[in-house]
C-alpha cells in the first residue's frame, strides 16, 4: 500500500531530472508521498529509495530529521500554534490552553474523528501578527479564542476546503520547467569548462 | 483574526511613509505585487537587461562597490563573498537561502510572497556575474504561500524568456529550481542548507575546509545568499552602486527590513535606512512601532533575532549599525526586534527561546545537543518554581561549556554593569548551541532579581504566562 501512484511517479521523475544528483530529490519526493497519503509510510519511503537509487534506510534517515514529515496517520488538518517569544508575549500559551479545551485533546494528539491534529510549533515568521497559528502551513494571524472556535467550526463544516488543501499538500501549484526552455541539470563530473557567457567574456579580454 | 494573509494590519501605515527610500519593498503597496504584469509595469527585469549589457566581471565589480552586506545574519559583503570562488573550477552553483526561521524574523517570507520576481531577477544577476550555472531556491517548508507564489513566478519568468536557455537571446543560460524544505531551523546555516539540498540530514559542516564558496554543493564552488540580499540586486543593477551607497552609512549602505514585534502599539515589518535609524526610532517612532502598548514601560528588547543578546532602555539610542551593536554587547543578526514591556515575566520569556534552540539542535555537536537540552530542563524547573540556587550555577557552567570565556551582554545603569562586546567564543560548529545560552544569560545578567526571587521563594506554579493576556488594543 501507498507506493506512489503512476501520476506521481511521472511527477517524481520530472523533479529528479532537475538535480545534478538524484539524492537531492529526496526531500521533495518524501513531500510528494506525504501529499498522496497524508503521512509518510514505509512503503512510500521504499518507493522513493528505488526512484533515487538509495536504500530505504537512507530515505528514513534523512526524512526523520525534518519536523514536517509525519510517520503516523495525521488529521486532515494539522493546526500548529506558535509558542516562540513574540507569540508568547501576545498570549500564545493562553491560546494553546483554549485550543486544547475546544478540541478536547492535548497538544500532540488528534481529535477522535481524525479531522484535526493539534501541535505546539516554533517561530512561524509572522511575529508582528502574534499570536499566530498555521493550518496545514497556512497562516492565521492575531488569533483570539473566539477566532479559534470559528476556525474549527469552519474546518468541520468544510468551508475552507478550497483555501486549505488536506495535510501533506504544500503548494496548490508546482513549478513546471518547460522542456524547450530548460538548460537541464548536468552531473558536476561532466562539467569541465566554465559556462558559455563567462568563457566568451574571458576570451574577449 | 484576518483570514487572508493580506492586507497586514500595519500595511496602511507602511504605505504612508513615502519619504523613506524603498529598495526592496517598493511593490508591497500593490495588491498584485507578485505578478509578472505588475513587475513589468514597475521597472521589472530592467536590472537584468542592464547587467546583460555589461561584462560579468563589471557586474560583480558594481555589486562589490555597493558594499551590499549579507542580510542573513552574519552581515558579510555579498560581492566579496562571490570573489571567493576558486578560479577555473566548474560548475559553480547558487543556493538561495529562503529557510528563514530565526525567532522574531520575517522579511524573506514577505519578499517571496509579495515580490518573487524581484528575487528571481536578483538570482539571475548573481548567476550572470559570478558564472553560476544552476540556481536552487530553497524555501522553508512551512511557507505554503511562498511556495505557490514563487512557483508561479518561476513558471511565468521561464515562459517570458527570463530563465532557462539563452536568456533574452544572449548566451547566458541558467535554470532556477524551487526546492522545498521540510522543517529544521538549523538548515538556515549555509553548510546545513547544502547538506539538506543534497538529500541529507541538515547538519552543518566544519569550516574550514567546507567554506561553500570553495567546497559547497556536490563539493563544487557554491554561493549561498539570503533572499533579502539577492532582492537588493535589481536596484543596484538598475541604478548603479552609487545610488545604493547614497542611502545609509558608509559601513552599512542601503536599507534593511526589520520586524518589530511584541508589546508595541504598531508591530510591523519596516524597511529602514541602514546605519542611522536607532532602536528608539524603531520602537517609539511615529512612522514605526509607535511606542509601548497600554502606556507601559519598556523592560527589555531583543535587537537582532532570538540569537542576539538582549538590550534594555540604556541601549535605545544605538543606531542600526553592526559595529555599534557589537560594541554594546549584541548583534543586528537577522533584522528582528522583539519588545518586552514591564508586565513580562523575564525568566519565562527567556525559556521560550531556550526551548526553541534546545529543540532545534541537530545533535552533531555535544555541547549543543546535551547543553541546550540541560539549559532548557533546568530553566524550566526554575520558572516552574522548583529551582534552587545551585541551578543558577549549573546554568552558568553549562553555558561556559558552550561559550567559554566572557559572554557578551549589554550595559545596565540600574545594575552598574558595563558591556561585554560581541561576539562570544564557541565550542560548536554553528550558532545554534550558543543561541540556547544567549537568552538565559542575558536574562540572568540584566534581571538577576527575578531569578533570585524564583529560587528563593520556590513556590511551584502550574500555569505560567509569559505576560498577562494581550491588551484590548490588539
């Protein structure tokens, strides 16, 4: 279960081709698998390993370093409440306390219906809009207790489906490099001379 | 709560300040600032055209003359950094550091979300000047909107002939690849960023020998530049280095984006004139943060992101200039000022930062991996009312193992202490370890009575608030 689908394998090959060395595609491909499955499964890591010619252990070794990769089923919505200084100064701990009450779960766990996972998070780069939270890495600013309850109601009612894709999807659009414009990635060992514009400029001197 | 990311609450005030020079934020006033149409309508890609009309070495020279300082935290001149690549070694790469995650900081996220073409143009100018044949734009994983905006901008710029093969029908060709991070603060360190881009755990490399300009991505010469640094290049290429150095001071030309957050009336991200604007201007100025909320008094402020030693009111008149800040015991770092008023529980505030750095330790260096965690655990029990005198000594001993010798701190007239200048010595490869000690050291040095009270009273507290709930004004 949960190897990459054919469509995602095609996408994976497009991503791999952008890098001079295949292993550089490791993190983007683990993201892709998380987009497909909602979290990172062992089968998906095995499949990613096949695609970039490394061992599954290497994929897990790298992926387990990064906080955004989750290795167990996660709510459709991951709510991260920032608790670093600027947010703490503006009431982040009170907000987290309220969120735990509203959802009926402690930070680090998922609601019984599997819809929402609540987490403590570190600085979300929106410090002037404290306290902040992110739903599937989409910001909400200056969040009051009432705002939080409204957000949960809206998520439950499906009102934010267009704006906030399910957990695992980062961008709703991806970069596509058109084949006729791409320079193409070369393995560094295959490059022995400087790029054309430098060689020509230096030859002219 | 505002649902859409924009407009920001501070935006109205931001736009009114038309008399301050805007080098990198000039398009923020437009709703469609991130589109290629708006970029074209406002002088976009003219810097690239000008640069392509010059020799690469001339462009590099112009950037060197502008004394553009790196905006990631270390403040090293970008043009000089480019010059460190060894001659005749190919290929060379450009890695864009968009992994912004220093507590209190955000400017790179805004630049990527609101003006991605400016960043792309900067990448192109740098690649042309320094002979960089492929560019990797590493965006912090937690910035979904930045991913979307940058991806769209790259697609549009490829279609318009600005990126890819034979750019604008010249022999200049470069690909720009958008790369997603996955959540790790330490990856903001340039060698860790390269490790991450190679598909590895994001752990910093030893310098020397792994200076990226010599041995970087895939072992090849690599320029790692911050998003804000590169976003300055279109202005420099369009207007020349003289126009750039006319802004700011000789040692710190141009502008900087500074996020002012915490207990101020108008928190916001402001593009300020480098070198001359003081912290008093930033925190109290009408065109900036407009003073402390609710008529409260300033207690302390962090002048340069979570890693920077703290300042108090005695340091308000220091200008935003690197050497002045170092002399006073701190650093400008990543351009983030976090303001604490007199309702702040200082040990609890320091705890949030110590927790951050302890959590973000990559585990490579023992003093950081073990020391950071112990600093957090010990401080946590002090803040909870369960600490003892001995715990304060232990914190200093652990700190000494990460930063041996004199630890920088600010002067305080109230306590009769003078400043110890920045920087510190360190036993770790990167700054994450020392950064775990900095906040608690600053807090204990500048507010010793609050720690003494906690370990003397020893009254266990179950629910700790860094400050009282936010005021009605917010």
